[in-house]
C-alpha cells in the first residue's frame, strides 16, 4: 500500500473514533506530500513527522473502539515502515 492510501485509512479510523484534530493533521501532511514541487528536505521532514506519530506513545496510545489494539498498532507500523522505505528511495 502507498503512503497516501495508508494515511487515508488511518485518517478514517481516527475520525471514526473522534480524534478529529489528529486526523486533520495527518490530512495536512498527506496533502503536502502530494505536492510535486516540494523540496526533498521538506518532503523528508514531513515523513519524519508522520513516522513520529506512528509511535505507541503518540497515535498508538489512542483507544479506537472499532479496532483491536493489535490491529491499530499494525496499521501504524505499516505506515511507519512505508514512510521509512519512501525516505530511503528519495
């Protein structure tokens, strides 16, 4: 799955659970990443911001009643791996 698809999925889960501010922030990051004119340094900075949010003590700390904790952490781990993989390709 691409980073943008993972962000959209996680964004949807956050909205469903009522974490609107975090969902809005991730949407902002996704929109910035889609900007083809973005400098490499800025692109990497956004990817780092996304990766930091995938930590168990950030978004992973949230309770989403419609997902098990294992499923939620798995989705965040997938996003973290995707961002790191993308950074290596740049």
